[in-house]
C-alpha cells in the first residue's frame, strides 16, 4: 500500500508466524527477518512485535521512545550476527514519497556489499 490506513499489515501475519519468514533475531519486543526482495547480500527488516500506532516513524510519540531505541540497538545486534558490523546501513522509509509500502514501522538493515551514497 502507498498510504497509512492503520489497517493490519502483512507483518502481523509474519509476527503470528501465519506466513513464513527467515528470522535472524528475536526478543520479547522485536522481530528481525530477511526481506523477501533483498537489495543487498544482507537485507533484514526489524519490526516491533506490537505496532501500537507506529505505522510509520512520523507517527511516533514520546511513549514510543523505548521501542525506538530498542529497534536501533537490535539493528546493531543483527549487523554483528550477519558479520557486517563494520559497514552497514539502517534505513526507515517514511510515507509514500519515501517509498514506504508496509505501514508497520520497520528498520531496514542493509549491507554485505559496497553501498552508494546518496542512495537516490
Ligand atoms: P518499505 O518499502 O515499506 O520500507 O519496505 C517494506 C519491505 O517489506 C520491502 O523491502 C519488501 O520487500 C518487504 N516485504 C514485503 N512483504 C514481505 C513479506 O511478506 N515477507 C518479507 N520477508 N518481506 C516482505
């Protein structure tokens, strides 16, 4: 989808394990799994297990600060686990103009090749 309707997303089904994913990290608050359409040798998505209104970063409120920090720390753990901790990128696409397609907040952890900057 290209708009934030607040409706459940495919990620709810991934959290519920109703559709399969390749999980690379999980704790009580977040789930990290491989992107189905990887843009680099390592491309992992990290999501909060409870969306709690966080359809996109632009909807964040102060009460979300803990989970936002937890997601970012999980990105570092995933980068270590994937062997890319010395060179990786963390991306959040926010809204249609940034090509957000799933309205359940997620971090992209990308690496395993030389990345370009600016990304375009
Ligand atoms: P966005 O464009 O919203 O920042 O990123 C959404 C990402 O979710 C895309 O990179 C897309 O490939 C990924 N994605 C969409 N559906 C699925 C799915 O069913 N499984 C997995 N593993 N990734 C998905």
